[in-house]
C-alpha cells in the first residue's frame, strides 16, 4: 500500500488540498471532471517508487478552497495554471513534469504557454484542445456534450445535489459511460466520489469550470477561436480508442497545438486511462518522464 500524505498548501491566494506520495523527480497530476485527487490513486501506487507525486484538488474541487461559493466564471484554465505555479513556488520546486486529463489537460496547456520554463514536459490523456473545433458539436456528438450546457445553468448544482442518490446517479453515469474500455473502473470508489461531490460547494465548484470555459467553447464550435502559437514544451499524448466523448480521430490536428509531440493510441481504453488501464497508463507516464531532468 503506497503511503499517501495529505496537506493544505497556500498557493495564488487560496488553500489547495494536495495528496503526496513517493520520491524522485516531481510530477504534478491534474484531474478532470467529475474527479478529484483520488482518481489518480492507481497510477500513484505504480509510480511512487520513481517520482515525487504531487496531486492537487483543483480550486473548487475536492478539499481545495472554493473562493466563489456560487456560480462563477473565474475558474478558467489560466486561473488554475496560476494556482499550479503558486503551488510549485510554495513547495520550492523549480521545474516539474505535468500529467493532465480532461480539465487538467486544459490547465496543462495553459501552463505550457504561461510558464514553459517551469516544466520538464507535458503528458496528456485524451486531450481536449483547440483543433477539435466545430466537431465538438457535430450532430452525432450532441448526445455526448449535453452536460456542458447543463452545467452552466444556475440551478444545475442544486438539482444534482438534491439528494445523495441523485448525485450518485449523475456522477456514476459519466464515470461508467466514458470508461469505454472498462465501465466498472470506478465502481469500487463510486461512493467516495459521491461523498466528495455532495460536500458543500463541490458540485458548483466543478460546474464553475464550465461557466468559465463557456465563451471559449462556443468560439471553438463556431470556428472563431483566435489562433495561438504552438506549445514548444515536449508533449506526450496517449489517447484511448474507446473514448465516446473524444474520438481518436480528433487527434489529427494535435501538431498545430504542440510542436514537439509524441502521440500514440491506447487501444481499447476509454476516457479514463489512469483508471481503466493503470498499468499501461503508469508505464507510458514513466517512459516519457524518466529521461527528463527535474
């Protein structure tokens, strides 16, 4: 059993909950929605013998601070990236590798643009990025992305949190449906995930990501998002071929966002490689970062 230590770290003016394990080169693991630090536990158990694993709850999530108790559009990728720079500063870490998934992949991209000198590399699973463009809202995808519009409604958190069973059904749907390679991947921790999102402020804290990202999402769908220079930080992307939310075909324009890219599919894995296939996920992470300096 890998010992995991929990601490509260002041970073960028807020209190972040951080789970820590292992020793070695520092790696920051950034979760998505509907997740929190616990989503990384299987990978942490497999990497703690080689890396110093720093696993925060993003602001608004888990046991981290919720600076905006109600609906807020002040929790976008750049804000989270500034939190992570502050976290590295407080921990006295000059450079670290970043592993991101879902929301965490957006945050990693913002870090790659704002603070490339603080990164030894970027590693993403099933990475949302600007090149997906209008395909996100293609007719065949509307039944998948509906939740992104629901989450910006002012009543969404109250409705999902109206009972523990409502929350369990809602969160459980995404954890099962998106885990295309292993729908039971979260079954053992579903109650822990439900308890997490039933904690005061956590549903709205997560939904605030969608409020903050809404304008950019609509611009991407409309094809009007302004072009950005590619990220030069060495980047590895491993993308599950059984992801119903982000089809593997959408990897075709990753080279426009990352100029130094290592891309490969994860056959038979869905949206959550770190949970569905943790042995393969940890092997890929280690392979990429073991040769990179701290």
